[in-house]
């Protein structure tokens, strides 16, 4: 027997069913070793020696593999077919050799398969090889680079830019892309222009829309109608003339399908069509891959195996007919410079298996599989045949000319099953036109306002709704016949990135690789450098600060070209064309010098550089002119960015401490916005008994404070602001209510021990003890914040009495019942836990990931979570034994004998 090791238990289960009893299939649960998160794990002075450490969770998995090897004398490493998978196999072999689980005569081999199907797995077993050290060295180089940047650059960031978090090598570059786009948007100056359209009729009573292209005999450019008066003249010019069709030009054209998916295009299309983030898309794809439905999902390749092309063409003929099968198979060549090593596209493992044929309970998995299946099948279908029509309409005096465009689909081809999404507006080219002939009269047709309103009803800038009737907005000019319409427009800044368009941009620049896209996008959001609103990525001020710092002091290392070139060098290492330590040596020589130079700079120098870099953002020109950096309070000092002791940044006056003017980091706020902001020195709510009452944003959340910190009073009275209360909108009355806590309800009627009401770390509660600070006594949760001030003695006694005694548990009702465990039996339930929702089966609890909505959690997902949780604890999910039958009593046995 041989021991086969893969990454995940789900994958192990599927492969075990293919290989049978002659193999023991175990999971490593991803990487088993990593660099310890401390300085010195990579030693540049010691020829970049790397110190590896087995993770605590991984020790039991390695032990399980070692125990299996003690009985079975062969090891087969079957991890994923990419650099990361090769590295996991190398780590496993190294860790097992260190444990002496692999002996001199133990056969060790490596197998790879691009799909988890019986054919692919059994074929891979016939073609074993050794671990590819060139791929491993490419991984080692990447890991060392990321470590050196993280552990050498991040401390510089912390010391020179208080409040900043760590800086990743590729994450910092992707953050720069988002910040620079935001700066483009802020610097953008919109320009007004107007477009004019007319609703025209045909001899048989149909209507169509045309756009004005010639006015006064001159061809119109974009800004030739710059304002409303010009638009009104253009509308009148059209309304006053008789129009006819000058030319009708129809040109045949062909649209060919897009290539099959690779990682980046799958993430982009899943975002466009379903709104999935990059991370969610990859999680769904991982499950489909492990279930054997699709090929490996981290790839830069778009080519397809010859047998898969044949299967796709057969499926097309069976489902749609021979007309949809092109004469020759379509061959796609990868345009990317750095295609991942020998990877196929992302495609179904069986072409004839439609979305309705796969056995999954998660609808999101089914949707993603459907997207992959349609794209793959469409990529081998015949092109669509179209007829693009351009109609020119002119006045008799040739002073006015309009144009209408549209298309007719003569043969749908691949469009029958799939059409790629777009990030921009399709325009007028896809509109259908009625039958139009040269020389036809083109009279104006009324009803444009109603037709336009229906078409544009979701655009608030153009249409307003009153009393159920759609009306044109003020930014429009309509002729008396309701047939000619002029619309005001403004040039638009470039759009903010979505996760999908950011991945597309990184791919264009050559930054990152398929296995890193999702983690890059997630990391910059987790570090609060970027926030996502309505699918768009906005840089936080913290992200701007980090980008400004890196752009000034480490510009080379956040450069697009430098990062892309470094990725190419890593690809050269994997191809065996470079030595990985040479790559590390060249990088470190310059990078180390940049670190030393940055450490020589004082915090003041750093902040002034950042002030200059962010001046357009922090200090935009004032509406009435003047110096935007002049302090509005003392009118003497100069405004600049400063850092607070507790971390973070704000704008302050250089005339401190004489002038204590501050405002939040960012552009100046309006008067209304300023009222709701809590500055670093706290927001003054008012005074009470001569004490200032302020609300602060502290390290552990917002709180209110009475008085100031002094030598006589180092710890003034404070109380946290409870969840659900807005610290920005807090009133003096509410603050005084909070500062009145804890509230003594009175002595317990039985024993005279006091009962207190208070708000603590976990919400409102009662305390039954001599003192509120007493560690003993009884604590009981209250249902609402208002109970703290309103609860009376009778109710308080009831709540205290209902509190379970120490060691006694109250029954907790589940949030959801998911059904019986399909293999082991017993209910699978969802509960609300202290640290978030979790799944429970028998005595095993499994945390539900943040990416999964509790309401959408399926039984199949829960079973996988339970299996992983059980494996981490060294347990097995097995069917419970039926209770043993009761033994027949001796008395009954004796009676039977008698």
C-alpha cells in the first residue's frame, strides 16, 4: 500500500474513492511549515538561509502521515499542480525526513493532475516524478521577498508613520493603483456638453431614434454644443426642417466567442454577472474542483486539452445542431508574458454535464459552474453573424444631418448560450432598427419624453418622478412637438475600481499571479487601507498615507514596472533560467540601502514630505481664494498633517500649544460635517458642575469622560458608549446618563446585598455583590440598554434568581436546523456563539467563515466544515453505534430452561 497526501479532506475523500483500498489518502490541510513571524527567519547575511517552523495545527497531520508510513512503505505527494502545490509537497517531504518517517529505502514520488476525475487521477499515478526543485525555488524566492519586505519595511513604517500597519510587497502596489485612481477623480474638472436626439418615423408607422451629427453644414465634435442656449438653437433647427433618409448602409460582420476562463477572467465575469468578490469566487471554484466538476482554478492558461475540445464540439452538435459547430476547432493562444506553468484553462471536466446535472446544494456553486460551462462550450461554437446598419437622415438644404445605428443578428452562433459581460456602456450599436429605405421621409414623431423617461427611469440625474408621472429633468430641452430632445452631459472622471477591474488592471501591468489575486484584494481591505462601497473600492486616508510614504521613500519598490519585472524574474527561476539567490541578492542590495536611508529621516521630515504629496487632497484651493494651509483659528499658524500618540493622523496648527486647532485627517469638512466629528482631543459636549464632558474615540471604542487628565486626577470618571449609540451624535444629557453608572438599584430583600445595574464590555448587566468591582457575586445579562436605568427591584430579583448557578447550563435554542448528517446521522444545527455563528454536530463545533451568510449556509457546506473541525481535533466523523440490546435477566433464563 502507498500513502497519498493531498491538501484538503474533501479532496482526499474524492481521490480515495477513485484509488480504492490499495492506497491510504490523507490531507495535509494546506501548508505544514512556514517562516516564523519574527525577525531573522530569513538571513540575508547567511546566503538567505530560511528557518522553517511546523505550525501547531499541522503537527498532528504530519504525525498521522508518519504513522501511516510506518505501515505503508511508499509516499506519493499529490498536491495542487502549481508553485504553491509543489512547495507544499517539498515541505511535507522535508518535515517527514526530519521526523525520520521517510527512510533511505522509502520510495517518494510526486504526481499531478489538472482535474479530480477517476481518469485524471489514475493516469497521474502511472506517471510519477520527483518534486520539481525549480518550482520550489521560485516559491522560496517569492516567500523570502515577501518576508523581507514585510519584516524590514513594516517597522520603518511604524516608526516613521505612527498608526500605519504592515506593508506587503504586491499589496502596496495594488493599493497605489487605487489611490492614484482616486487622485485622478479628485483632480478631474468636468466639462459641459449637450447631445441632441430626434424621434423619427417610417412610412409603415414605426419609430426610431437618431443623433444629431451635422449642424449648420459642419460636422459636430463632442463639445460643439457647449451650453443650453446652443442646445435650444439646435433643437429649433431640427424642428423647423423636413427630413428624409439620405443613405442606408448595411455591413455584414462577425463576432467570435471569448476564450475559456483563466483565473483573472473568471473573477471578473463572476463579479459582473453575480456580484461575487474575488475571494468568494475562488472559494466556490475550489469546492467545484475538489468535487471533480472543473479543472484546476488557479491558472493563466487559456488553451484546452485536445480531448476536451473534441468533447465540447460533440456536445455542441448534440445540443444545438451541426450549424453551431465551426469547421475547425478553435485554438486560443495565451497573450500573457508569464503564463503559469503548463496549465489548462478553467473548464468542466465533462463537457456534456450541464449545470442542472451536477449534485450540489449550494446555488452559488451551481451558478459559477454554469458560468464556466457556458463560457467553455461557447468558446468552441461558431461565430455570430450580424448585420450592422447605419442610417443617415438629412434636411433638404444639407444644414442638418442625423445618424441612427443598429444591428440585426442573422445567425446567433455562440450567442445562443453565452455573451460576455461588459464594464462599460454598450452604446447605440446594439439597438435594433425598423425597416428603413433610402429616400423615405423621416417625419418627427411625438412622444420622445415618455419614451426617454421609460428608458432612463433609473437615472436620477436625467429624470424626475412626480405623482407617478415620469418627467424630464431640468437638464433637458424639448421642442414643442415633443420629438426633439437635447440633453445636458458632463465629462466623467475614470470610474473607481471594483475587485474585478482591479484584478484586470494588475493582470495588464503584470503584477501578481492567479494564486495571489484574491488574497491581495482581501488583504488591503482587512488592513483598512481600502473600503468597499456598492462594489467600488475607495482608499481610506490610512491607505493614502501609506502610499504617500512609500511613493516618497520607496518609490522604486511600489513601481509598476519594477514589480512586473520582478514577477518575470521569478517566472525565470521556475523555468530554470535564473538562480533564485541571485534574484534575492540583487533585490536586497538596493532595498537594504533604501531602508537605512528612510530610518535616517526624522518624523518631521517624513510628515512634511507627505504634506507636500497629499496637499491637493488635504488642502484643496479655497472657494474664495487665499492660502488653504493658513490656520482658520489663529490665522497665524500653518496647517499640516500630524500624528497622535495613540496612532492615526489629523490636521493641526503649527502654532501649537498656543493654538489647539485640529480637524480630522482629510479634506476640510463643511460646517455641518464638522459638528459630528470627534477630534483627537475629544468632542466637547458641554459642562456639568464645572467639569467639561467630552466624548473620545479610544483604542477600545468610544467613551465619555468627566474632566481632564491631571496629576491630581490621572483617571477621571469614564464610561464606554454602548453599541448602537452614535458617538458622533451623542448629547450632553446622554453622556451624563452614562457617567451616572453604575446605578445602585438597592439591597436584595432577602440578605441586603446590593444589586447594581451597569454597562460592561459585553453589554448591559446586573451585579449582585457588595461592590460593582467585586470579582465575586452574580452577574446577569439585561435585555436592553434602557433596562440599566429603568429596571426596578422586583424585576432585578427575578433576573438574578433566573441566572443559572455555577456549573449549570441553560438550554440554548439553535438559529437553524439544517437536517441529519448524511453519513453519520444526528442533527446538524447552527448556533449563535460569543465569537460568531457556528455549526454543531454531536460534540463537534465548527466556526462559520465570514464569507458565508448564515441564512445561505447549506447542509453540504456544514458537513465539510464539521469534517475539517473534526480532523483538526484528531477525531473522525463516524456513524454512531446503535445502543446495545439489554441482556436477558437470569430469572427469565432460568424460567426458559425450566
